[in-house]
C-alpha cells in the first residue's frame, strides 16, 4: 500500500509455478532436519522483484507490504526507516 492509501500489486504468482512442489521440498528438508509447527521454509520470490525493474524499485518508509495466501490470510508489514 502506498502512503496515500492506494494499493499496487507488484508481484503475483502461484505455488503451481514453482520448480519443485511443496511436498518435495518438505520431504527433502525432512531428510536432515525435524520440521516443527511454525517453521518457515523460504523458497524465493516470484518474478517482478524490485531490483530487476528498470529503474529499480525498493520499499520506502510509509508503504505497507502485504503478503497474502489465498484461503489462509495475509501478513501486513508497515515499512519504516532504519534507526540511526
């Protein structure tokens, strides 16, 4: 969400487009670690990442980053300036 309250979608994808399916990833990780409730598995980012844009786009203080999973909900993170 922009500081003026408007929303702009910059990345949209679906797990069906991943190279490795989620059950495969979980099975592989389970070979060498015990997964527990609340564990997060970072798998990367879909196309449209800000660094690859021309010109590059980065999150700015005052913006709101919303990450949503259909049928599950969304995570809303306000962007703040780094402390000095």
